[in-house]
């Protein structure tokens, strides 16, 4: 059951094609992240569905890693 309008606009579960567009990466790269457990996906009735919130967390974690690495290289604490 949908809770509000945002569920229609931003569904939690995306097809692989939708997830690839959302994250701007190829299906092979996305599925490598899914298979490694970095992004959560589930196969139902022969079709993969990708958790949008997992993609968001993955991208945020990557952003933190990049900022920390750049700061460390510049000798600045984050």
C-alpha cells in the first residue's frame, strides 16, 4: 500500500533499467555492486529489483570516502 504521492514519484524498488538511469551506470556495473552486496537487490519471479534507498546510501558513502581522501591528501581534517 502506498503512503503518499512520493511513492508514485520515487518508488523504493526499481527495475535494473530504472536503477541504471537513476544511478547513471551500466547494468553490468550495477549488478557487480549488487552481487558484491554493496547495493541491495532482490530477484523475484526471474526479475531483479534494486532498492533505491540502498543506492542512495551507497552514493552517500562514496561521497564521504571521496571527501575524506581529498582532505587527507590536502592535510586537512574533515
